[in-house]
C-alpha cells in the first residue's frame, strides 16, 4: 500500500486554522489595536458566550486547566490532609493539583470499556477524611455523574468535574433531562490547551459553577485573593485568560458542535473498519453520555504494542499511548496504601491502549489509509 501525500498528525491544528484564518487573524488584530491584553472585552464576551453554550450561570476563565483544578479546591476551602478521590487512569494534572495543596489524592480504578471512573470503587474509598470527588470525563464522554452526585449527597462531598477532554459532551439523566459536561457537579474545570476540542493558541482554562457565592470566591482566588484592588481577603493565585486567547476561543466556540460531529464521523469510520476484530476492542459509548471523541482509543488484545506503533510509524501514521503508567505507580505518587496489582483495570489499560489520529480535519482517504494499515499489521 502506497503512502498518501498528506502528512498525518494526531491533531491537525494547521488545517483547522486555515479554515478560520480570516476570522482569527482579524480577531487577534482587533486585540492588538485596542491593547486590552488582560481581562479585555474579548474575555468578558467569551465568558458570556460559554455560559450560554453550557447553560451554566458562571464561567470564570483562568490561565490553564491545572490552575482551574487548584483554584476549585482552594475556593472550596479544602485543607491539607483532606482526601480527594479521583481516577488512577488519567493525566497527571488531576492528581497533581490535589497534591500541590497538601491534600491526599485517593486513587480508584476505572471501568474497562468506557475508561471512566468506577462509581463502586469511589464508594469503597470514602472515609471520614474524604471531602471531594474529582471525576475525569476521559477521552470525550462523561463519567456516571448521576450516580456520583448521589454518592456525594449521601456523604456530604464536593464534586469537581475535570472536563478538559469532554467539553461539549452531554450527560443524560434518568428523568430524560440533560446537562453539559462540567455543569453538574459543585464546580467544573476545563483546559483550552491547543489540542483540546475547544483549544486556543496558547494556554487557557476555565471553571464553571451555578453557585453565586462560590463563583465570587473563585474569582477572588484566581485574582490574588482580592475582589477590590489591593484588598486581599485570603491567599489566592494569579491565573488569567489573556484577551488574544479569548478572541480565538470565541470563534472556535461557534464551531464546537460541528467539530464534535466531525470527530464522531471519523470515530464511526474507525468503528466500522475494526468491528468485531478479535485483536481490537473499540471504544464503548456510555449509555448516559454522548461522545465528543477527544481521543479514539483502542485496546489491543494479544498484540505487541511497540511493534504495532513501529509499523504504523513506518507508514507515517502517528499513534499515542494515553497513558503508559498508572498514577499509583508513578514515582511522584507512590504511597504505602497502593501496590502493583491494586488497580487491575487501569494496569491492563496502561499496557494495552493505543490512540489513533483524531481531529476535525480527517478525510476519508486518510481514514482509509490508517485503518487499512492497522488491519495490514493485524493479519
């Protein structure tokens, strides 16, 4: 099979930019012209537009997604020694924000087919020291938020949603109602890192809440602990979304649902090509959430993953491993309470998952080349 001319990337931001170049360039120039680089009109407008899109009362922009998690925990007055439950199978930033504040990350296993945090494992991990749960909406769909919120209510816990990979996804409640990812818990947090479904051209993040008092507290914490200039009521941080990034995000927000549709189209192509293959497990869709496919992640069955990736690389096809080492086995998070084997699902996933290119610009020729190459290796 001959290689295709078009360079294949995990995320093709250049082609995406070229489609909105005129709007983006004009928006950036407008910020340069008005010189309101920090908390300018574009930030305020983006905040309002994202509130409308999400159906949430308050969006508080900040500098990045890790800051958003840290600010959320600070605003909830979590104290050193408090336990915060989160998934073992996730990017390190989730646990990092907990540990940075002197809180105790309590890791639990995930569900093997959807990759989302296991609600039964959460319940088993709750102790008198537990103060919050941080479900991660991994790879583009929601964790089981209705069950998590019931647990939180029962045990009087906060819920901080990490929706960095699932902004725009919808959760479906048993009563037929629905809400956007990040708007169900006490606070939602997201990242606008360039490769995210809603990404800027630098760093950026935001927090969401429907609680007026909590929103005021979050704004204060994100702004050096002040609500009035030079009057500092508490210890805060300096975390802001700059106006140029907000201007870019305003344009991309208008296309977010179209971007999700394009990702779903690519995912459906992959699904069809790999259906019922004995050596591949395609990503499952949770019954209570739609999927916005931040990643398309396969589980390999009886396949040498390194050889698989090397073969694809020889065809100029990138393939990534999210994530190769469980958090509980990372040197920075080693803890006497955990040992190898304690999280069998996560450990198996870390040994078997591989993600294929997934972005808004994948055309049928590229998808066919990728899928044909995968199937060629698996013959």
